[in-house]
């Protein structure tokens, strides 16, 4: 249950960051399209941006888990006399990487849909602000 709540919060955070980024860069994305970037290219640009948010978090999280496991192993060894290998199991690392890659994929669905349905004339209109609050 806790893992699901953290997954949901992470997905909402990445979604909010992507939506704000896309809405503030609408004109720039329109210029990219005028210069010949296809809508598929725009999708890859959004996915790349979402993975840029997540990849450092995955690396830092795995490194922190080594330190926390080492600390907890030391506490067990000193208090109980039973130690364990402080390295996370390959299964735990694999699950962290899998969940870490699922989060940006799921949170990119709606921003990608917005980019795919947007018209070039709408993207190039600089006369009004397109930023909106993210509603949950």
C-alpha cells in the first residue's frame, strides 16, 4: 500500500512538472514543429525530459539504499549480534529500476496526448497565456 501511494505521488509530481514545462514552452515547441520536428519527435522530446527527471533519482535512491542498509546492518550486528549483507538484492534493484521507468511513462501519457492534439497555429499564438493550474 505504501509503495502504491509513493508511486502515485511520484507520478503526479512528474506529471505536474511535465505539464508546466510543456505549457510554458508551447511557443518553443511550435517553433520546433515549424523547423520540421514531427509529432513523434515531440513525443520523444517529452519522454526524454521525463526520464531526465527520474534517472538521477533512481541512481541516488539506489546509492542511498546501500548506505541505509549498511547502517541498519551495523545496528543489528551491534545490538543483536546478527548481521546481514547490506547490499540490496538484484531483485530489489530491478524492481526499483522498473518502477522508476514506469513512473515517467505513465505520467507522460496526458502531456503526450496534449502535444499530439495541438494545432501548429495554436502553438505559435503568443497573444495569450496558456498556463493553467494542475488539477487532481
